[in-house]
C-alpha cells in the first residue's frame, strides 16, 4: 500500500511567496566555477576526472585565471549534486557559492523532502494518490510541496556502457552519493514513473527529478491539486544549467543540432548533452564526448578516443555490441549495424530487375555495373547483353557480320572462330587426312 507521511528530523520549508516563485524559476543563470580567493578553481567533472582536478594551479597565470573567472560569474539555478563530485556553483537563489546540495536553503527540501509517497504493490506500483489517464500520470488527491515519489525504475548502467544510437529515450542521470555518475534507462519499463511527461521548461514543471540515496525520485515543487498532471524537469547538473542558459542554441529544445538527433522530450535532450557533449566550464558543447569501452576513460573528440584505444589497448575504438566486431570509425560502425543488426533491415530494390540490397551503396554498384552498361554492351541486332566490349564486338563479327577468318585447306570450309576450325580438325574425318592434319599442326605451332 502507498502512504504519505512527513519525513522527520528536517526543518520545515519556507512558504513565502518569493520562495515559492523562485523554486519554479527557469534556468536563467550560468555556471559559477569560482572558489574563494586563493582556492583552487573547480571545473564540473565526474569522479573519473577528480585526480586531474587535484593538481596544483599554475600561480604564474593566476591573474589571467582571475580574469577568466570573473567573466562567468552569473549564478546558476541548480539543485546541486553530491559534494564528492567536486562541483562548486553560485546559487541563483541563495546568492552564495555552494559545494554541496546541503548548502542550498532553497533546494535542500528537495533532497530532504517533508513527505513521502511510497509505491504500491500493484503491477505498475502506482501509488493510491495517483492515477493513469490517457498515458499520463494525474493526482487523485492533493499533494503537498516537497513530496517525494518513486524511485524511478529502470536499468542502471555506466556511462561508457551506453549505446549512443539506441539509448536516447527515458534517460535519467543518477548522481550517486560517492560522487560517481550513472545512467538510469527507463525505456520500455511498465512502471508508472516512465509515464510522467517531461516539461518544456522549469516554469511549466511541478516536480523535479532528484538523486537521493543512490536512486532517482520525483519531488514536487509546488502544491498539487486533484486532477493535476505530473510534469517533471531536471536541473541537478550545474554545467548543463550553465550551457542551456549561456546560449539559446543549447536551451530547452528537442533537437541536438550538433548530432542531428531529434528527441521526444526535452528531458532526454538535456540528458544527451550532459552525457555526450563537453559541458565543462572551459569546454565547448559542440565537441562530442566518447567513452572507452575497455577502461571507461572519457575523451573529447573522435581523434582522441581513436588514439587512446590504439596506444593503450592496441585495438579499434568502436565495437559493435551485437557481434563484438570493432571498427576504425564511428560511421563504419553505424553502416555495419544498419546492414546486419537493424530490427527491420532496409531494402534497396533495383527498379529494373527487382534485385534487393542491404545498403544504397551496393545498389548503386549494381546499377552502374549492370544496367548503365546495358546500352553500351547491348547488341543492337539481337538484344543480347555482354560483359565486355570485346565480347560484344566478337559476337557482332562472328554472328551478325559473319566475317570469315579461317578456311580449311583440305575441304574449303570457312569459319569465323578459330576454335570452331580446330574442332573440325580434331573431331572430323580431316584429322585422318594427312594434308589437313599437317595444316592444323602448322597453325597450332
């Protein structure tokens, strides 16, 4: 049975009008990656990048670094992540720098909610306070602000185990308490959490996806009346909040122009750029991120991952998850998967002879080698098609023009082909005729 109760041991949330409106404010800030004066400057990174972040800064370029820091000091509207992930951001609402999610007086109630709605024992585990209607999730009763629901069910995988082409829908990022980042794939799940629709912006949303105790939950951002549809938004990653507010090209949308991919929901787009694009403070989201499937190392750009796999693992960088065959380039892998492993293999059919091929390149080669040459290798007299011009010319000369090139001196028979002439000598009575036989030998020698 699902139930709702107050979570003990946490302060009551603020209920002023200003606080309530601030919680729903859109992502209009940018990333603050500045520490206190004299501290090391932190750049958004995951736990695999922590080792490089611990290096001492170059004090000779401290003046230049301070100028670079001051250039991007706009605050970020973000719920924050675990402290061990080594993020530091300037909170838009608190107007102060945070290094952990507990520091934020606005968003700490999302991480430590005041009420909890548990999943039920039904097949979809839909709580009694909610109902499914027209493929969406609606409230049956009033639900208070800062109420936790879930967790979201799905398959938990590492970032390097993701398939760039397959894993695009219902993708949630889990920020673990130890600083690691994993991905929750909810596509195809029958759980009620997979039916919650993504909001187009933070203003439209009435709940946020929050990482709590190594799971992802929905937490309401306002009081919900009965018959209200649940619409979620995510803003746990300060780096993504920075880039989506820094430029409209990476704002809330459903198409990644860099990868030419269309998404069903904005949440999937935001997860995509967080995983597959360089959203670090000094990075560029136009750059693609690649993961080494052998060691999990994260590289920026195809050239970097190719060189990494070649030097460190002595292998090709792009493996096929179906047959484990590796390829030198990502495009070669895509063509291989479409040709051999696609659920519905595309058929490219020749309009002239109805022969089908698995890719357009093979069809083009067929048309060029067979049908486009028909006009050149087609006999005008009998419509026969030949494989070469030599065969066509010989056919015309011997069949249609009947040009006599070989004559038997014994009997006077004429032949257009020398092969027919030798057969006459070998398999006819002329073989036993002395004069004709010696004529044959002289021609052969």
